[in-house]
């Protein structure tokens, strides 16, 4: 876990990482506390360090709970 942040109000834990200093590649994750464990909500990542600082594409997005 890199650069974690936890929002007590929403129960959301986030982290992000850079594969190099300019931040054009790396990833970001969001988890939701459910009272027992953390559930991964979203994972974004970009492995191509191409010099562009665009939003990382979604690799995984959890389905909505019923």
C-alpha cells in the first residue's frame, strides 16, 4: 500500500502509486469498509510510461451490491 488515505465518514480507503516520478504510469485503488473487511471497489492502472498524464483506465470495478 502506497500513500494510503482513509475517510472515516465514508469508510473508503484509497491508495495510489507511481511507477516513476512524473506520474504518467502507476495505479490507484479504492476499498470500502463493510464492518468486517475491506471490499475492493475500483482499481485503475496504466503500465505504459509514455509521458502523458491522462486518467488511468479502470482495470476492475466491483459490481453494485444488491
